[in-house]
């Protein structure tokens, strides 16, 4: 499996997940940080790198560990 870059994955995550927030169940309590890590793992990254991806997005203010 060829891994995509963090920059490409950030673009895809923003479009495929964060921009779809309006469609999330209104009572759901979702951690966007966990969603980002899971997204990265779904794209072939191991847990440590997936965590780094989520931390990078958190540093940019895109995701939160709610």
C-alpha cells in the first residue's frame, strides 16, 4: 500500500470529514482528534504516525480532543 502524504491526507480529511459536520448526528459527542487518527490508520498509517497526524491537525486548530 502506498501511503499518501500528511498534506494530501489533511486535504482529504478536511473535505471528507470536517466539512460534513452538518450531517453528523446532533447528539453525538465526537472527538475530531480520534477521527483524524482513525482516518490516518484507515489510510495505512500505523498507530504512532496516525497519532502524529492527529497532533499536527490539533496544532493547526483543525481538530480537538473533546
